C-alpha cells in the first residue's frame, strides 16, 4: 500500500493533562489506528507537555534553521509526526523538524553541512546542559548517510565530531547567538506545537493527504522505543 501523509489534530493525555497538537502520519493508511501509533502519540504529548523537553525540541530545531540560513538555504518547520519504516517494520516519532531543499543542501560543503547537522545537539548542550541521545544519533545518521561532498563515511564522521566541538565552543562564547536561538525558538513554537483549527477534529477521522516523498532533507526523527 502506498505511503501517505495524513494530518489530523490530536488530544491525548501527556504529563497529567490533555495536550492538543496537529500530527502527521507518514505510513500506509491501514497502519494509522495501530496500538504503536497510539503509543507514539502519547510519547509526543508527554514530550511537548514537558517544559524542558519542549524547550529542547524548539532550541534544537531553531539552531538547525539559523545555521541553514547562515549558508543561504531556505527552510521551513514542520510539527510532530509518526511514521512507519516498511523495510524494518519500525515506527518512528518526529517531535519537530526542519525541512530544506536537497538541491540547496548539495551546494553546501561537507564542512558546512556538518555544522548544520550538529547545530541542534549543540544548542541543547549549551542552553540546557544536555542533549537528547536519540536526537543526536538521528542527526548523525542523516549526515553520514548523505555522502555530502563525495566524502567517505569515515571522513564525514570526523567532520561531524570536529564540527560539534567547534560549534559548541563558539556558541558558549557568543551570547548574541544564544539569544538569537531563543528568539527563533519562539517563532518555531507555533509551527511545531500549534493546533490547526483548519483541520477537523472528528474522533481521529481521516483528513488531508499528500505524498511523503516531497524531495526535502529533514532532521530530527527518532525511532519509537
């Protein structure tokens, strides 16, 4: 069955209270009502309802965006999603993500793309003290699998680690950039955590559909536990 993206508003319990958010479902339609999807929705609700985890998501995506913008790459935000990987039969969760054109990304050097890739985890480490390991792993895998600049995997691993060290030092020393991340995170919040009134909320009824394969580079999906 062809994979589709379905959007619908969710209201589920998270952190002791109901959370409203719009979620995308990147999977065949017959998978959407599975217990694994409901579990993933609850994970999203708990994460977005937790102030620390919410800030981590926003800071993470905001610094991805600012770093892309530094290199002239247009971006857009997208909010929570649950997806299914047919090859491994695994579900994954996206709390929020930055999208960018692959054509624009290909124009970046491997060194520049490494800084984009590590920006999210660096923002979390500097502004919150720690970074989310699954988020770091997915950004790492996205970068290493890109083959950016025709580099070997071993070369990309080195560039990723070097970029993380350098950007961490730079951000710790740059209070203006830290403020820029916080300001961008505020702009990011509505895009990622907003509740879209244009999408009907009819007891998990199916709504708008679009192709998942939209030709964009994405960051920050993590597998469900």
